[in-house]
C-alpha cells in the first residue's frame, strides 16, 4: 500500500462492531504514522466495498490540491481475517454528519438567516455532486448522513457507489439525467429530513428545498442556480440577486404587459409616496 510515494507497512484500529467506523492509525516505511478512520463491510459485501474504494479513489485522485471539490480519498481496502470483514481506510476526519446534533443556534445568524458555515458547505456539496456526475459517476447514497465526513471544517463526500458502466448499453441521456437528479434529491432529502431543523418553521429553507423540484435547465446550469439560491446568500447578496431579477424582469415586454394588466390593477395605487410612508410605519 502506498500513499503519495510513502509506503504503508502496518495499520491498527479499535474495532467496535456497534459503530459504522473505527478509529486507528497507519504506519509508514519511513517511520511516520498518521491517524485514520476504518469503515467495515461484511464478507458478503466484498463487491460493494471494492467498487466504493475504486470509484472514490479514482475520482479523488483527479483533484488538485486547490480544486474546490470535496471528495475524501481512501488509503486502502483490505480483508481483516480476525473479524472476517473488509475494512476501507480513510484519512482521519473529525466526524460524520450523522454524529452532529444541531439546534437553531447552529444554523442561523440573526432571524432565520442561514449561518455562513452551512451556506458555504451546501454550495460546496452541490458543486461536488456536479463534479462527480461530470465523470459519469453517481453516488447513490447521498440520503445518508454517514456518507459525509467533516474534515478541518469542510464537508467531504465519501463512499461513491456507482458509475455509468453499471448501466445497460446504450445509455439514453434521459436516464443519465434521472440518475443525476436522484443524487441531488437525495442530498436535499438528507438535509430536509435529518439535518436542517425539520420540525422548525422556516419559509426560506422550504422555498430552497422546493426549488430542487423545478429542474428546467441543462443540468450544470440547474446546479449553479441551486448553489446561488437566495437562501445560500448573504443579506447583501440577496439584495443584489433581487435587484438583478427586477432589472431582468422589466426588460421583458411580457412582464410589463402582465404588470399593466387587470391582474395588478388593484395594486397600482400602492406606487405613491404616502403609501411608502405607511409601509415604513408598519416596518418600524
């Protein structure tokens, strides 16, 4: 086993069958050692373990040191005879998303404004999913919180399950699109059901989640629209976004006709200075 030119000669881990992964260390031929994390797979899951190791390693190896994509590369996969299990060794991570317990204070900066860490993390994961798909791979497990590891404050995806070679030839473009959207929806459902305060009323969050179902653009454009959704922007970014929407809308003749039509007739008298003062009284 070799890691960036350093040969791994030994490993040890604290096996705990009740946990999804175990902590431990790897030792190198040059005398150095590193902490690591070990996932276990049953003997019957050999094919799955090998596929996850191959696909995740292959994709992570394509990333440069400054690539803004977050996939955690595994060190090795081996069979551990004492317990009759396969173990997949990853670089040390701080914890899995499944180990985080969140409350309102962990998510918001001010009244119902998503915190900076979560805004950046969700954008990073969305673009990482797009990167995975650009290499004809599909995760097929993004609904589970144990497939996301937190490393030095960044969420990284682990355990990629599938690629286009698993599909029957010929592969129709609509089938690829459906699999990509399946991963995106799985990520949305993971946030919606297990992480992002599902029992707390939060309109902006719900509008963001609903936008996942409005796929009308080419896939890369749609992902970028998700990543730049107002829910993931700063207050200043939101104002700029709404201003750009307003400017674009007023360039549309169709929008002007609708605005000047019967539908908005009863609101036309709102455009007055005294009405603006009335709104100010309400907002104070």
